[in-house]
């Protein structure tokens, strides 16, 4: 029996619509939905354990997004024909959903939750990551899992000043905004994206535009929830609490923490002082009380610590390290720090430090993207590494974390639009975070900018970045510039903004409270702009413009376009020509066919080697013009002529036949030319008899006079007949051809018979 199907539709206002359905697939999950638009089909499911694992004091939430290759009618690449570890794009989508959902679960809900979103069918005109948040929230809406409010996500683009909701990838190519927004009906929860130097006001308008569409998507979820039947929220074990212990901890710790926070101190000193207060608090309890309620005491101490630190900022306008709310930490920078790399820079802001390198290569080093929803390559990409020593920790390394993927992607998007389109290199930037106390991703943007300029990449404009924070108690609020790590954990907002002197290039915002007002967001953006420009000034003080060229030890790249017909000649049989050329010149040569032409990339450190490759290319594609004269050199002697090569195109050979050496009869080729001789020849084009190229030496020599008394073979060429003598004999014969002579006269034999048609004997 086919189960009952519940469907709701969302009108996007431009002829497209999204449908959400439930009741057919994955019915054993706590909640499941199918989201459709065009040919795209996404399955979203959610399951939560009934009980929390012992000792867990956090929400073990896993958001998993996967794209099935079958969705696009493709096979997975590589040796194993099975989807394996998630791609970077899948990880980024997981993070987008996780950052919106995680704050909306009850703070005391610690049962494991698993949200799984799968792309089951793909439409090239639909970007599926924009639908993942909708699928996750709709699945939660149909479950009994405790959840504060429904949410959704949407992508915004802008073409010719007009905002577009959930644009296609083709539309994004024309857009100056690519921004994902996650929100509830009442509040913005997450913003992430890249822009082409837009203003703060434009960014706010884009967020408002997306929020209106998100409200429609949430309304559709509510209609589906009502039609399906809203489930009663499950009961779960509440965290234990003890108001007496809370009051005791607060009385003992609040004032001391407030005093430490208000005097301003470095991270290590401050952490040690807070830990000392914690030990004093624990000393107020007996061993039996610590054994029974130790976890509760630690929890309450964290709450008191958070309250005291936040109140210092709201009361005094100062922060943990003594700065004012708008003050930026001290900055110092250095470029060309690493002698052997193509470009390097060290950026230090307070207790955060990033060392970035830039490496230049050919298109062969481009980052290949091969997923069901996207195929292509990146000629600029950035990798971010966050080792444990950067925070003074010792922990195991388990591969690239989701955080590293996300922070690297943000920095990449911040910088990529400032790489000029005519840049010939593939560029890889790597950021090594050496110290971290707040906003290492923004330090990566700054270090990356300097490393690129140090490498000689002609950036359109340098980019800087800053992380903003927020502390509010509902009535009062403080926007914090250049936040510390502790301010990130204790605050209500983490808002990262990057840009140039002309506008914003990327952003990432996570809101931890409901009901953030647009006025606060606008103030944060304005304050962020001042901070960005301050940091940008420090970068320019270090290196104001990109270096005029790449370093001596860095590869130089030259691009040359050749007709498509010559690609094979440059590669040679089995790649012989190009391989020998690379070996002889110490270069790397890459050939790509674009629009029936060959785009040749020549990469090398030795200018002489690059020049040799260019000369070889010129030789291969050299085509002489009929009637023009060229200098040639004899490279081989034959019985019937000499093989010569054009001096301006070494290796481009042609036969100079013995008959074209001289006007006089030539018995031996060496009587006229010898090996190594250099002289001029005239290019005569293709010989109609031999179908080969023909050149002549004698055509450039004066014709000798004819000696009528000399033997026939020594008289020289017969002079041309003058035009006034009339046509030559051969021409006259042609004029008397049968077709031109008219009717043949009658012929009579001796008896008078007509023999005009009888051939003569």
C-alpha cells in the first residue's frame, strides 16, 4: 500500500517553486522530508538517541551532507568506484547547516543527534547547498526532537542591481554577490559569502532580501507540520541543578573574576588567574561534595565567569586585555621571511600569528573539482592549517578538520576576486597559524595578501580582515572590534568581514542570540570598516604595492597562443618534441586547446631557457610568404640540391633544388654552395608538381644575357619575348586550336568525293 503523502509548495516569485514532501521515504527516521526544485531531489533525515551518554555535558550533533554521483548520472572518479570521504564543498555545506541548527537545541539536551542530507538527483540549474538547511529544519519539524524554532537558508545573488534568490551557477558567474543566509522567522542566525567590493549598505539589503524568502520557507514547514500532525516533544533527562551551589560559587568567584577581567592582562596570565579563583572556589567544598557535584561546580563557575567578563565590558567599556571596544591589537608584519619560497609573509596581531606562503605554477597545478554538482578547476586556492601548538595544546592530529576547511575557504573567497583575470599563474597560498587568540582566519587573509604581493602577483587591491563581536544583555550592547578567543566564546556574535579600500569581499557571521536588530548589524559593519582600513594601513606600510616581478628563483611564466594545427608538431610523436624541449631548456611546458587554438604555458626560472622554447615555437609555426625573401643556412648537401633552414626559424627546413641554385647549369651543388653558407632565397610557394615548398636562390640574382654563339647548353636562358612581338608560337598554336578555327573546309578527292571527315594518312 502506498503511504499517504503530504506536500507543501514554496513560490520563489520568478516561476520556480520548491516542494517539501513527507510520508513516502525513510519513515523509520525520527523525521524525514524530500525537497524538490526542478530535477533536484534532496532527502533530509534526522534521528536522535533517546538518552544521553553518561558524562556528556554538550550536544553531540552531527550534520552530514553528501552528494551521490548517481544523482548526476556519473561514476565516482578514482580507483574505488564508491563515494568515500566528503569533498570540501560537502564539508562547507555541513558547516553552513550546523552553525544555524546547533544554537537552537535546548542547552541541557545532550542526546546524540544526527542530521543527514543527501543529494539524490541533480539539476545543473540548481545549486543544492542552498536547500540543505531547509531540508534539515523540515525534518526536525516532523520529529519529536526538542528544538527551539524552525529555520531555513537561502542564497542571494545580484545581477545588474537586481537581487536573485537561489541563483544558478551560471547566474552566479554574472553576480557581484554570492551570499548564504540562515535565519528563523524573527532573527538572522548565519551569514557567509563573497562579494565583489560591495558596500555595507548593499550587504544589509541582501540579507533583508533573503530573510523575506526564508520567512516563506518557514511558513511552508509550519503548514507541512500541521498537515502531518505535530508530534509531542519527547521528554529527556534534565540537567541536575542546585541553586544553593550556584549562589555559593557566585558569591565566592564573581567579584574576583570581575577584578581580573577589568584590569586587562595577557591570555596566559589571565587564564592562570581564573584557574586560581576556580581552585579557591573548589576549596570551599568538601571532598564528598566535589565527588558528588564537581561537574556542577565547574559548570556554575563557567557561568559566573561568563557573566562577570561580559559585565566588565558593558559596565566599563573595557575588555579582557584592557582595550576599548573599538581598539585594534598591536600589529607587526614582515615579508620575504622564507628565502626559498616564491612569496612569504608573517602577520602578527596581538597573540595571533599567521605565516603565509604563495607558490606559483602552471595550469597543470590547478585544483581539480569533481563532484556531482560541480566540475571544474581553481587556479587560485588557499589552505589553512591550525596545529595544536598554536594554542599551547598537545592533541592528536587526525587529518584536516572541518574548521580548517571552513576557515581556509573564507580566506580564499576574501582574496580570489582581487587576483586579476589576466594572471597567468596557478597560485596556492598556505597559511600556517603559529599563534591563536582570536580570528586566525582574518590573520590568514592579511598574511595571504602580503605573501601574494611579495610573490609579484599583481593584485588589484590589497585585502584585510577583522573579526567583530557583540555582548548584549537585552538593554545594553557593545560591539567589539578585533575580538579575542575568549570574547568569541563568551560573546553573542562572531562577525568576520574582509575587504579592500573600496568595499567588502567576504564575510562570515554567526549569531548566538535571537532577535538581533539590523541597527546593531549596521553598527557592527560600520565599526568593522574602520577596523579593516586601520589594518589595511599596516599592511601597506609593510609593502605598499606588489613587487614588479617574481623573484629570481621563482618561475616565470610566458603564455603563447598557436594555431591548433601546430599543437601536434609541438608535442611531437609520443610527446618526443615537447619532452626533449623541456629537458634541454629546464622549463615546464603545458599546452591546452581552447577554441581550436593551442594556449602554451612556459614556466621556468632561466630566461634563456624560456627564450629557447619561444624560438622553437616560432620555428614550428613559421610560415613564409610567397614572393618574400628569407635568409637561409645550408645544413645538408645532397646530389640534387641543398637542405637549408630559415635562420629566423631554426629547425624549419626546405629543399633548395639544384636547378634553383644559379642561372647557369650546375653540375655539382658544392660548386655553388657549401655547408654553413648563409644567403637569401625567394619563397615560391608550393610546387604544383611535387606538392612541396619551393625556394630559389637564382630568382634573386640578375638574369645573365643570352650568348647566341655559345653552345646550346651554355647560351643561358632564352630571353622573354617582348609584348609587341605578339604571342609566342605555343600561344599562336593555341589560338589555332580546333575549337577556334571554325568549320573545316570541304575536301574532295580526285573523283570529287567529300573526304572532310576522313583523317589524313
